[in-house]
C-alpha cells in the first residue's frame, strides 16, 4: 500500500485526488490548517464523506517548523502539493500574502522533503496562468512564461523551485501545468461557479442579475476529476517531468454564460451586467493548452466535454438551492483519524 500526502486536501482538487487515491488503495494523509480542524462541518464539506479514511495533520504553509514536524513523523511515497491562494483577482488585492503562501509554502515543502524524505515523489500544482500574455497558441511545455498577476508570478516561482530541486538534488519532482478545471466542488469566487450558482438563484427567484468583469476572456475549461488523474499519472512515470493538462478547446466567458443560461431556458443577455469593478488590472485574454505530451507519455485523456461540465454544475447548483430529493447531509464520521494534538 502506498502512502500519499496531499496539501490542499479540503479543496476541489484535493478532495477529488483523495477519492482517486483511496480507490487505488492508497493510505491518504492531508495537511490542514488548525482552524479547519476546529470547524470541520464547514471546512471539510468536500471531504466529509471521506473523513473516516483520511489521516489529517494540522500544519500551516506559512510555518516551516509545522511542515517539518509532519514530514518528520510520517513516511510518504508521494506528496501532492496543491495548497495555494489560487484566486487570481485576490492576488491583485493582496499580492504579498499570495506570494508568501505560494512561494514560501512550496519552498518549505520541498526543503522538508529534501531534508527528511528525499525519495518521496513530489507533485507541484503549476498553472496555465504562468503563460499569461501568451507567447504562442496553443500553449505547451516549451512555451515561455509571461505571468500577468501576482498569482501567476508566484506559480512561476514555485515551478522553478520544483525544477531546481529536481536538478540540484535529484529528487523526483514533477509539475503539472493545469489549465482551468471546474466541477460542482469549485469555489463560488471562480467564474464558472459564480455563473452556475447565480443561475440557480435567478431561476428560483433569489437573484435578478449576474455581474461580471468581462465576457471576452477565453479559457480552456476541463473537469477537475479528469485533471487529478493526470497528477497521479505524473508521479507514476519513470522520469520526473512537467506536463500541460488541458482540453485543447477555448471558450469565451460569453459562451459559458450562453450555454449555462440555456440549460435552464434563460437568455443570458437579459441577466448579465458588465461591472468594471470586477475587471482585473491586467487580464489574461486567452489560454488554450496542448496536452499532446500528457496523452503520449502518460496515456492521459479527458472524459468530460465542456457542455457536460457546465450541465453538471448547473444541475448541482439547482439541486443545492432547491433540493428535489430528501437526501440527508452526510454526517461527520466519529472515526475521523486526527493526528495527535501535539502533531
Ligand atoms: O474563473 P476565474 O477566476 O479563473 P482564472 O483567473 O482563469 O484562474 C483559474 O484558473 C487558473 C488556471 O489557468 C488557476 F491557476 C487559478 O488558480 C484559477 O483556478 O476567471 C476566468 C476568467 C478570467 O478571465 C476573469 O477575468 O473569467 C473572467 N471573469 C469575468 N468576470 C471573471 C468575472 N472571473 C471571476 N472570478 N469573477 C467575475 O466576476
């Protein structure tokens, strides 16, 4: 049985990855903030159904000693470093904390593993935001980076740190350059979920409009479930390497709105309002990836189409606003495996 550590296990990707690894027979551990342990109903919503099979350890990516402590007390075969401040707009409001968490947090993880468990395989969650003002289209592993936000800059730094630990210390360090990936577990601040959750509220009379910053930006949207499989495949490959993970299709925010509103027989033009306060100081106009290397080398492929992703999200948000079935909310398991208080 392999043992994996996931940072960011309470997030969209972390929760899907934990499910995937458990299904493969892994023992799965997660780093979580101490405040999350004290507020499990809310903070562990995405992993509530997994809690009795997970080992959770309190640590902060802002504290090297806390990371060091966890890595010194448990042995891991694989580490998936997903935790980050990942909302691009927020990184413009507070670039300092984004840089601090994303760069130092990655550095602490790499340094702790290099010191204590250099044979553990390490995955870094890179991002298509590193391409920013794109130098070629579609973007692939060899496309130069030109980040356009503190978030993008922090991810370039994390990517370079990860590569440097691979080259300098011979660690198995791989980075996924993941394009946008969504699901019903997506945070409400991201544009897909903002759209689908607001549609559900409009449809049920709880909202009358949807305010967005731009309709023209183009993104390559895939499904998070497909993308976590790619993360796992990267750590099973014989050589540590970096891979683009993308659908290869670009859609505008306008197309996303059109499709999502049409799912509930509404015309987006009647509800969407442009609000310049939601515009970013520097926008990334177009991202579309070429995942040929991941398909060829890892045998990865995506299963969900853009239409299926949007439909699943709209349906899930409608269900959340107006449940059609009397499904009981999953109770938190009393067998939750928590690390000792001193951990
Ligand atoms: O959904 P978004 O906030 O995602 P964004 O900025 O592309 O970043 C996401 O994908 C990256 C991978 O490429 C990740 F690294 C990152 O962590 C995150 O997961 O915005 C998508 C687009 C942008 O062009 C944004 O300006 O939608 C545009 N948009 C227009 N109005 C809006 C809004 N985005 C948000 N969040 N809210 C709006 O009101």
